[in-house]
């Protein structure tokens, strides 16, 4: 299995109901692919020299999952409250070093 991080963007056309998150996370746990996640709050950017880039305001949370492929990770989006409410969900593989 490979590791993926799923970023939720704050552009859903409707606010997902809180109980939708409980149901979705329970589903991922039942599939035994859930490795954690959280909402993401405010922060800042830093750079040792020169001005730092702007803080991304799009990403509002993340979930870490395990899947055999990007396609399998995409299948795990079924029931994701942001995805189901028309929002953007970004999946990135976490390469092993």
C-alpha cells in the first residue's frame, strides 16, 4: 500500500454537515485505510532569505490514507463531505524515501 494525503479546499458550494465527517471517517476506519487528519487553521510563511510566498488560503484540512494506487485513493473520496458538497479535493502521494 502507498501513502496519500488528501487536502480539502474551502470552496464547497454548501457547508458540509458536521455529522457527515463522523460518517466518512468511520467508513475510512472500517476500510482500514485511515491514518489521521485534521482541520487546518491560520498560520504564516517563512523563508530564511528574501520574502516568503503567500500563505495558501485554499486548504482547510487534510486526511492521510493508504491505498494501492491513486485511482484507489480517488475511490475513497466517496462520502467525503467537501467532495460531496461540490468542493475541491486534492490527492497527493507521499513518496517513501
